[in-house]
């Protein structure tokens, strides 16, 4: 059989799906070496000779991680533009399509929207191929279970992000039909149906996956049991099923596998990539994977490195931190702060000069840039990855998910909120409300993938928050007030190109 022409498929489906039964082995990562180097896909098998052996199954599992780690349109910077829409940061550099996203005047055809959209569906297609084909392979059952668990987990995490961005109560987000993988993905009736699908996948994953400490060190970065439970808690929270959100947060907490690191700043250090606080991250290295640290670095890095200068914190975020909160210095670089940069101690901004629109910079991902000789950063400043894994969901968020679920049920979330506050050096609170919860989520998870914009949307706060301008460190307005219309802007526009290609099978979200 002729080898699959991947580019032709992409031209037909515009990257949303790969309408084949084989997606493994066609994305070779070249000579990059990194944390997940051993699990990169290799070779170019055809549909006639693949899905036969245990090695085929393993290569397929490897392919689940390739785009997540090596495609900047997912966890590099592309997907982060939706988070940039929040009040915590601004675009930082002139970029029309990114500014349109932040101002909620985008069309869906912007590359910054289309690229992460299509990448999500490509990863989900890879997962579905595993789910369809690996059960029929004669191989060790424990290994088979692990591979299937990874597929269900990765599909669920990709699906959850798409559901949160594109699904509403009146129209769900698209999902591929596993019974008919060649069919174009169709919207489910409601986002509630998306969440039900995601939850079912995560439950399957949790039964099949081992604990992290049962994995070989060389398999760190692959899916594991408490990560599935953590995402179950998150999915149930987004579905507003608070008892189950609490239940699965407790599954993680009571597992005994995780704990908060004593020092908040230590969470964002290379040595702690797989610490007790780790749940799920982008497994990165200086040879590839997430470029978010470089994307947040000062544009041109004061002449020492090619930072991109995106995602600059606002005064609104800085002012949210209470006096004495240890998290502020670990999260934000502000004028007069000292920091290590390529082996030297500097005062921010270096030489008193900064091209930051706000006068601030995120500090969470700066540790790799602190070492002399740049030993933990890419030598290619155009792809500024580092040896720091970028957290996607960490243990502190699981604790806050439980606190929110408790408060929404009329229970006390004080114990959980005070666990987070104690580490930050703050006094405990009593009778915590959603006001307290919202504050702790914002300052604990600032600049992370937890998605402040979606938090504001799901809480019903986005319209009021975005009606206010955003400010820089000197108090000047750096971003004007925005007109957020919940009936439209609670979800993002589905790329019109895919709607056209679907011949009407996909429907645009209301108002776009």
C-alpha cells in the first residue's frame, strides 16, 4: 500500500483531523535530544505493516507526546494566547492577530487560533488510533494497559481544553467519532456532553495507569494515575459537579503521592521537575519542547538572549498580592528586584532599560536563564526552550479545586485555602468564601496554564473585569477597557475554514 501523504491529508482537513488509521511515525523530530527523546516517534510505517507488534504499540504511544512537547502552537506559546486574554497580562509586542484575540474581535482564522485548534485534534486522532488498534495486538498485558491508559488520558486532556474553549450549554465542542474515525468530527449537543465524554476517558485512564513512582525514571513525563484523578477533579469542577470534583481531588490528596514543596519558588526550578508537587507538565529540555520561558523573557533579552517579550504582567495582577506574600517575588520581576541572569546578578530592568509595555516581567520561568554559560537553555534563541518543565496542572491547583468544590457545596474550604496561604507566609482565613478562593487561584497560579480567562468566564466575572482598562507599573493605561459579551465571548470562534470544509456539519458558535 502507498505510504500516507500527510500533507495532502492536512490540505483536505486543514489539520483538524488526520483521516487515516495511521498517524504514527510520520513526525520525526530530527536530531533533538531531550527528556522525552526516548519516546519520540521514529520511522515511516504504512497501514499494511503497522499495528502488528508491541513495538508498533510503543511507537504509537511515543507519538502522543510529540506535538505536545515540540509544537509551539500547543504548549509553547500558541495555546497561551487564550490565557493572555485575561486581566493578568498583555500581549507585549505589536501583533495584530494576538491583539484581536485579547480584544475579543478575532475571526477564528487567525493562525494563533487555528494552529492550536488543529494541533489538539491531531493529538486526539493519534490517541484514538491507539484505542482502536492496540487492543488487537498480542503483547504483554501490563504494557498494553499502560499504553491504552496514556491514550485515554492524552485524549481527555486535549478534549478538555477544546471543550473549555469552544463548548457551551447550547452547542458542544467537536469530537471525533471513534466508531467511524474517517468521519468529520461533529459537535456534541452541549458542553455537558463533552465533559461526560472526557470524564469517561479519564476514568478508563485511571484504571489502566500506574502511579508515577511505579514508572521507570525514563518514563517520567508519561501519563500516570494521580494525573488522571487530578484531571477528573478539574473536569468535574468545570462541569459544576462539585461533589465529584471534591471526590477526585481527595483521591489525589489522600493517595499520599503528593505534597506542597515548602518553598513556593522551588516549584519552578529544574531540579524539581518531578517533585512531590508535580502532577502534569510539558516535559521540556534545552533541545526542544515548551518555549514559554523564552516567550516570556524580555524581548531580545537585554542583548544576551533572544527573548520574545510576550505575556507581560499587569499592575492589576501585581496589586492582587497581599503584603508579605512570598509568591510575588517568585512570580513577578518588578523595578529594583535583583535576579540572576547568565551567571551574573542584575537589578531589574538590566541597565535601567526595558521594552516591557507594563514595566514588569514574569519571573516563574527565569531559573533556567540564571546559569552561567546558558547551560540550561537552547542555543537557538528562535526556539527558546529550556530544561525547566512547564507545569500544566500541579498539586496546589488540586488543593484549590477541592476548596472551590467545598465552598460551592456550602462546606468549609478553609483547611485547603490555608494550606496554600501558609506556604505563602500569610495569615490563615476563616469562613472563606468564593472571594477568597478567586484571590488564591489568581496569585497562586498566575502566568500558568490554569487559564485565568476561563476562570473568569466560568465564574461569570469576565464582563465586569474586562470593562476596566489594564495598567502598567507607573499607573498608565497599557490596554484599554474591552467589550466582553458573554453570550458570544464565553467561547471562542470555531475556525471558519473548517466550517466551510465540513460542508455545514460544523456550526459556528453563537455571535461569531
